[in-house]
C-alpha cells in the first residue's frame, strides 16, 4: 500500500434507524493526515484505524416534528470552516499575541446550533473558552449561558461579547447572518466559600468576606432583600416594610440588644445575626441568631461552587457613636 496512492477522502454510506423509518446518508470527510503522513506511518508499520462517528439525525422538541441535522450530514468538509479560519477570527478579535489557542470556528457552531435549536432557545456552554458558542448564539438570536473559570473569562469572553453587542465583531458568521450588534448580557462572579474551618477544625466565616459581602450573603440566605439604610445603621435588608435584618460579627451584650430594641421601635421587627449574644435577655421586637449557625444550615459546607450573588460595595462612613455595632471583621 505504501507505493500506491491511498485515497485522500473517505465516503461512507450510513443507514440510521429512527423508529420505524430508515434514513440513508452519505458522509464525506477528509483524512486526518496527508498522503505523505499516511505513507510514512505505513512504512513505519503503524496500524491505521478508520472510525465511524455516530450522529443523532433528529432533534425533536415537545410536540414538534423531527428536525433533520442535514447541515452536519450534507455539508462537505471543504465548505466548513477550519481551525485556520477560527484562528484568524481570534487574531482579528484579540490580536496575534493574545489570540485564543485552538478556538472553534463560528461556522461550525452555527451549523450545530442551527441543527438542534430555534431562535429564542437557551444554549448552555459550561466550558466557554474564548466565547465562541455564546457569540454565535447571540448572533443567531438564541439566549445563552456561558460558564468559565479561567482568567480568559475577562480577557477573552467578555471582550469578545462586548464587541458582538457593540457591532464591532466583523468576523465569523457576522456577515452571513446580517449581524449589526445589539442585545446585552449579565456578568456574574461566584463568591468564595462563606464558611471555612480554623486550625482546630471549627467552622468560621471566611476572612475573604468583607463586612458588606457578609451582610449581603446573610440577607440572601435568610430571605431578605439586601437594602442597607443610609440613616439607620442596623438595617441591612428587609423582607417587608416593617421587617428588617441586621448583620454583625460582634458579640451583643444585654444592653446592646435592649438599645437595638428601642431604636427599632414597637411597630417594626428586626432579625439580628451576630457572632454571639447574651441569651438571658429577651427583646420583644428582636429575633437573634448566631453566626455561623444561622448560615451553616443553608450552605453546602466545604464547597465554593454555590453563588451568593454578592458584590463588594464601598464602605459607609463610620459613626463613632455606633462603633460598638460596627460590622468590622
């Protein structure tokens, strides 16, 4: 075989069963290696394996008719975008030095999404990479969710999607779909683990949390809307117009609790989450909980993969009279 001309293209007839129907397709694709590389492998005694890649021919929505993945099965390789095309797209977006390594071509993603989704559908890419899937979904009128842990979430994904929205991304499928820009997205960051362990194995609040982050996290976990008052230091959130929450890492003595009760007044109620408190005193309009017990029951301990949806807000100016009630860690 090494002396002859081995075919450079493989054509295979495949029959795919769909219920009682049988559909035949012609799959056409290039060899992975060039003729020269194949000859070298055969001369070296290497075994060559030709594998069939399974395709799911139909995408069926609830109550809808089957949708043939004809784009995947009938477009020959020479009509599909290549790795070189994808690299050129990335270099156009980020420059030669900052181009993403081995990105996916936009035309390939368009083919996949066009085969199995409709405008308005939700597309999830849990390994967003350079943001190709989100960019293509956006241009195709799909909703999308992208998840990424690397720094390229900032250096590539966000930069790319901003350009898509601003109409400053001329590459990929922009011209073929008539994309002119528009739309938007929300950018979220996962908070660090709220509860960690100290050197003795006891649960403690993570030192990465500043006072505002802690207050917002506890508000969320306790079912309150984070809405710190500009005039009353003890209001960090509310559930109704008369029900509020106060978060502090201080230990609250009996006199502190009584003073809080007077400030809250008889027409309002206050949930107090603190490091500790004198349990012997009862204030009618206060409900007092201890941190971290107040949050341990609602957190998945030992993991940092749940979102508290917190933000690092600027510190409010201190009132010296209220130092004893400061949120300082």
